[in-house]
């Protein structure tokens, strides 16, 4: 699941290994949010949330279904000022044709989430 912040690919079946990785990330998020009380993994926005933002972008790109904990976390993360500024900067980054072609081969749109 390559990282392309704005691409959108229709939901597809993943390998068992990818499904296990997705479930593990969702479990980490759920456990951290339950322990901290949220809205971020350790209560307040931290480097851990910055580390997981690219994971969330992959989940968005590949239409991974999120449970309620993950949906709430995603909303909090995407509404944080730092993340909003990062996304604004990403809008000016040039596309990388080889990655755009890979997204199109999967039936996706490289700019679908802009």
C-alpha cells in the first residue's frame, strides 16, 4: 500500500499479510485511544500521531474500512492545524508519474482526494 496522499483507489481485496497489518494498526490505535482518552494516541497531539498520519493516508487511498475508534481518530488527526498545513504544502508537490500510473492500474485516481 504505497503512500500517495491524494490518490483514491476503489476498495480491493488485500493479501492476508496486509489484512493482518491493518488489523494490528487498528488495534494499536484502539488500545492507545482507550488508554489515553484521546483524541490523539497519547491524549495530546504528539510525534506518534505524526508517525501514523502517513498510515492514515494509505488507509484513505486504498479505502480501508475504519472502525469507530479509527474514524474518530482520523477526524481529530485530519483537523489538527499541523496536519492541515502539511496537506496544503503537499498540494504544491509535483506528481510522480510512475506512482500515478500504478494508481491508475488499480483503477484509481491519483488526484481523487485533492
